[in-house]
C-alpha cells in the first residue's frame, strides 16, 4: 500500500463522520481506523512470516498554537499524519525562518511518517509569517504548518 493510498483512505475516513470504523488490507499491510471520541486513531499492521507489528501512525495530537485566520495569508497544511521537523538534521539550520521569502516549490520542512522522511514544499511564493508547529511534535492530516503572505 502506497503512502498516497494511505493518505486517501485516512482523508475519506475523516471526511465522513458517519463512518465509525474502516479496515483495509492490501499487499500484507492492514490499515484499521476506528473513531474514538473526537479523533480517529489510525493503526497500520504489517504481516510477515516472523512477526506482526502494531504501530500507531501517531500519538494523540498535542494542541498547536491557534493561529488566527487571516484572509491575506495562505496556510500550508500537513498532507499526512507524522512528526514535524523544520530542518534536515538536528544540527542543521531550519529550512525556513519567519520573515524568509520563499518561492513555490521551496522545501519548508520534513514530516516523518512511518520512518519515511517527506519534504513539504511551499505551494505559493511569499513571505513566511508564522511557523505554527514545534520541532519533533506530532501533526495530524490538515494541521496548519506555516502561514505565508503571498506576493
């Protein structure tokens, strides 16, 4: 099962409040999402000849600072559940800082999902107004990551 397929299934589940549970198995990977209270908890199970691994996709979300909505800002949102990293390595400088001017396609951060490092790129050209998440903190699908004032 590809990351894109996982993302689409999670998006489908979160968009439909009437779904209480969803379970899909493909190519030895089983995705089971069950609604618990206000948050869906995705669990991926990988089958092999020797072991079964139960691995939550993320820990329960920690509230991110609430960014006031503004019509003149564009928000880069998380395309997946994972862990937010503003730099390529712990000792590296962050990809971007508040006040930086970015172009469309500029790498803004990395989201680690299931041990895969996914570069998140800017969808617009403009100025970074706010970095909403902290290094090493979990993010949910659709969480705001950056506020950009388009030019």
